[in-house]
C-alpha cells in the first residue's frame, strides 16, 4: 500500500475522477485519452495502493465506495491546485498539468525546498541527474524557465514559485487522503505542521501539543516560529497548515481566521521599577519612562500607539520583538513595555518582572487560528484544533496569568 503520495500516478487519479463523472471505464478512458485496458489497470493499481475498492460495479454504472469518495475528494482538490498553478503558465500546452508526472514534481519540490540541485538530491535520495532531468522536463513543458541559475546559486522565479505552491498543496491533499484512510500507520506518525505567533507560545500551543501527545502517540509536530509576515507565505505554500496566534484585524481573501479567545495586554517592568508599587499609574506617569516597543506595522505596536493616542509619547529608544531580550532589558533598567500576560508569567512568578497596573481594557486582541480557506484537516489535525479550543476555553474562564495550577 502507498504511504508516500509521490508513489501515486496523476493520470490514474485523473482517470478515477473521470470514472466517477461518467460512470463507466469506457467513457472515462476517452475523456482522459487512455485506452480502456490502460485505465482498468490504472484503477486496479490505485486500489492496490490504497488497499480499498474505490468503485462498486453496478448494472447502472460504477459508483464510488465510501473509501473511494475520500480518495476522489482529495484527488480532485490536488489536481485543482495543480491546474490553478499551471493556468496560463505554458506557451506550448493549454493544460500542461495534464502532462506532469510525480517524478517531475518530486524533483521540482525537492529543489524548491533545498535551494540547490546537490542538496535536493541528497535530502530526497535522488541523483542530481534525476533532479536536473525532472526540473528540465517541466521547463520544456511550459516553454520557459522556472529556476534561475547563477553559478551554483539556484532560486525560483515567479513562475517557479507559483508552480511550487500548487505542487506542494497538491501533494499535501494526497498525503491527507493517505492519512484519512489510515495508510500512514506504517510510518507510525502523522505530521501536524503549524506556525506559532508570539501570543500562542507561552501557554496555548504547548498545552495543546502536550495533550495531543498524550492522547494520540501517532501525532508528530512541525512548528515554525515567526511573525505574521514570516509565516503567511509558508501557510499559503502548504509548508504549514495553520497559524496560531493574534488574528489580523481585517479580512484576508484566501485565508480564514477562527477566533479562540480575547487577550488583554499589560504594562510590564522590572520588579524594582519605581512604578512597581503603584496600583494604577496614569498615562502621564507611564510616559515619564522610556519604553521598549514592538516593530512598526505589528498589532502590538499599533496597540501601544492607540494607548497613548494623541497625548505625550514617551521615549522609545529600543524597538524589539524578542520577549527573551526584552525581559533581560527590563530587569536591568527602568524601561517599560507592553506584552500579553502569558508571555511574561514565569518571569513575574520568579520575581524578576512585575505587572504595572491592571490589564488594559483598550488593548483587547483576538487570538485564534488562521488557515487556508481550501484546507480540509485530517482527523488528527481536527483533534489538535479541538485541543486548541479546549485550552482557549480555560484561558477565557480563568483570570489573567492563572492558566494552570501554579502558573502564577
């Protein structure tokens, strides 16, 4: 049975969709330009790879079985990703995606991820000749370059980036079909790939991951840390399937944002700061001290700017996004900063930092999950999302920085 989506044949998958559409192998064979025996053999190979009968042979025609419907739904999505990526890309063929093979896509995606032919071959158990041939065949197919070369340096041009995104998303759909059918049991794990924004890292993400590891030993994680700008393109490319953290305050056409809870920011300082014992300092008192602020055009920076409004702005000699660096700065100086309570809970508990005043009502932010609108999670991915929701419910129901017994 296939546990690697690259082992599947794109023409056989396209033929199986035609069988579902026309209800017979004879009609489907003509639609996909295969002989009837070739399509029959192709279907038999797919059924052997998936380990399930994909169609019932009835007197009225061929009808997809429940397992077949899972494969067909994912296959249709995969081929649509390829079609959208290849649309208008070729000056030679109207539908170049219909000529592409998994061998070519494997070589191309390997190169896109590795950044060189040598690394692509080494990391994917391929010869450099095979990688060169696969990428070269795709370039001949579209009648133009996908990869730019300068000496040993290799990078994707806009056409290459577009095709690489479609190929990754197509492969991800087929991998999801394998996971939906339980065929990845042989490998012993199913990967949950996501990006973690700063607000999700102290409590939400590690809590859900720990509970997932206990409940589902087969779950494996690939976590990328970064800002929204650093993670949104990997999300669109299919490198990760979701981003967990602060949501954007605006709609994003190709992405869906699912709110989980509302976060309120706090002013933080070193425990020996002059304002540490002031119950609720005024804006004038806060503005009398220098601040460490988040980078421009980030939600945290925008919240800070709204907090002071048109009034007197304090000095901001340091712009920094690293909570680790900020925490050390606060312990060694009279700087103030604006952060989520969870980001500094442990430092406050240890006595290194102090919360200045109460959480600020005017600094509310939604925290949640962002994912592609076309994404359909597998069962294990859905389970992880439910655990994120469960951890979020605890954060809504408990006071700030009281997430777990002994948290603060």
